[in-house]
């Protein structure tokens, strides 16, 4: 019988404060073999397209067809390197059995080449449904013709009618949210209704009700996938993008590149009901990062023993729609001092990672900043020493049916019973957010007499499985232990 496939594990291979040294694609190529050996099978890379400046992280997108190939915005390379180095990194990942998912930013464009004059209405930033001016003309940065690229890859030129909003009037040096007027021009209703309507986020906001825009961006996606060889997309800020277009985009991409082409979206919304409404738009045809679970981790890390661990998966995406959930602990937006700061405290990180790595549901994603550390004004040390045993447990032991012991608010556990095709697989996980504890858990009568140990190294005692397949598994306060069979 063939071996079972390894558990899937993703790494987000960047954090917000990477150095602007142009070496990041090289770092990925150099570490591909090691990442595979640690248990990762896919890599989420940062936005590869040319941004408004070389030190931008890629979310202020200028030219989606320039992957570090053309002299634009005073640079050929992006923050992460050149196009050639990007392609070499993707190839290196593939050589070592790693899939690559590209972060794509489709909500807006920044750093236009020229201004245009057009008519707008100013709207209230706190309620974009409320108009706070009469129609008037502004001079906006909406003309993109990419002279440094000179039509290579695409001759599409962007004008103000390809956008539905912008945030700056150059004629009057005025900032605001200006809804662009014209035939069939409005903010789409097919977005979340935060601030009345959250179609507009920043810069020149792309209008996906315009047929030329839809055609061009679907063409670009196919070009990008072919050009780079990536295995999937991570779609940025999709709660701001016309959900009907997202559904069409998914269909077009999968038709061109097959149903196995992976698509996951960032839909930053902690309310499960709103997330479910979006999934209905796209017919459950993509995965989403489980923001609901992230906020549970954040809350648990702040409340300590006052948080009831038995509720950790209530009202989360992984708890209700596990096939759609990409689980994570933190990311570049939640890290300290960033736009969605909600950093999970260090003491709870081992528990949180055990909860995403060692259970049967969800597709876990490990944050580069947790693994290697983050820089900036609030630096954090990497936690590779803590994460490697959990990754090893996921790769080698965390298989088979699962039985939960969520019967105490401060001490919970579960058992994975293992699979015959995975020799020695199976594990017992126990964690506490309060005092030290212990829990009797059943691992199977066929395990009778086996010696198990805590592979995290937190507990140094040996556990002998009883004739009935039960054993008492202890845990230190505020920590997690992962017990597996002790072998040579």
C-alpha cells in the first residue's frame, strides 16, 4: 500500500520589515531544501510586481507586468529582487517539492505616470454612501501607460474611467475619498458594508464593473501564472473587491490552469456570518485565511486563564467550514505597529501553533516573523526552536482519526490515533493556559506497553500506555506538550 501523503503546511515567507536589499528571492532559493526538510510543502511569497517605490512591500502596486524587469520608479529590481531571481526561486522550490503561492494585489493601483482631469463627488470617509459635495472636477493620478515597459507583455493603458475612486486632488493638494463620476460609475454593492461601503480602500481604486478592466486583469492573471510557474494565488484585500468579479476570476483562472491551481484569499473580517456570505458569492471555490481563529488566539493570549479553551474553535472558519480554512497565528498585518495589529503574546504562541499544526482540520500557515523573527521598531526573536518540534510532529505523527478532550476550561487535549501507513504515527496533545494539569486520554489498546515522551522537551518524564490503551498525560502551566511513541 502506498504511503499516505504528508500533511500540508504553508509558510508565509516574508514579514513587513524585511531589508530592502534585493536578496529575498535568493534567500528563498537558498532555503528551499531546508524548508522542505522541516515539513513545509508550500510557500506564500510577497507581491512580486513593481510598486510605487523600491522599498515598498509590494502592496502599493504600480505595474503588475513588471516583476523586476524594467527600469520604472527609479529601479529595475523590486524590494525582493529581479524577475530572473524570482523565477530561479520558484524553480528551486519546485525542485525540492515546494509549491509557490503568489500574493497578488488587485484592488488598486498607485504611482500613476500622469494626472487626468475628471468629475467626482466627495464622500464621507466614515460613510461612503453619504455625498458631502456637489459634482466637481479634480486632477487625479489615474493615467498609467508604463513608459519604462513600452507595451511589452500588455499594451493596456489605464485611464480614470477604469477606476471608481481616488484619494488625492493634485490641483488643490487635497486628500479625501473622491468617487469618480460617469456612466455606470458607482461603488459596487458587492463588497462588505463597513463604512457604508468598503469598495474604496486606497490610491486609485480599480472598477471591476468595467468590462475592459475585468478582461485585462483576467488576462494578466493567466500571463503571470504562465510566466512565473507559480502554483496558486493569495488574493489580497478581497473584502474590498467586487465579489462577483472574484467569482469570475476564480473560474477563469481554474479553467486556464486546472482545478488544482490553488487560490486563497485575505478576507479580513472577524464575523463568521459575513465570511459565509462571501463564500456563497464564490460558491465555496476558494480558501480563506481564518481571521476568526486568529482573533480567538489574540483574545486567549490576553486573557490568560480567564479564557475558556473549550471555546477556542467556536464561531471560527475552521470550526464550521474546515475545507475552506487556512489557519494562522499571526501575519504581516497583525505584527506589532502594523495596520491590523493584534499580535498573539509569546507565551500563547506554542499553544496556538499546536492548535493549527496538530489537528485534522485546516491548512496551517506558519508566519516568517514567528519562525525567523521580525525587525522594525518592535523587533521579535524567531521561534524556530519552539516551532521545529511541532512541525516534525505534524509531518511524522499527527495522522489518523481525532478524539477531543475539551472538558476543562484551562486544560484541553486531543489524540490522533495514527495510520498504519505511517509507522509509529499518532500523538497525544495536552495544553494548559492556567495551572499545571494532567488528563487521562485513550490512545488505543494496541498501544499497550509502549513508552511515550513529550517531543517538545517541556516534560522530561516517560509515559507507559496501560493495558486499556489509556495513560495520564501531564502538562506544565501555560504550555503545551506533545506525546509520541519513543523509538530508536
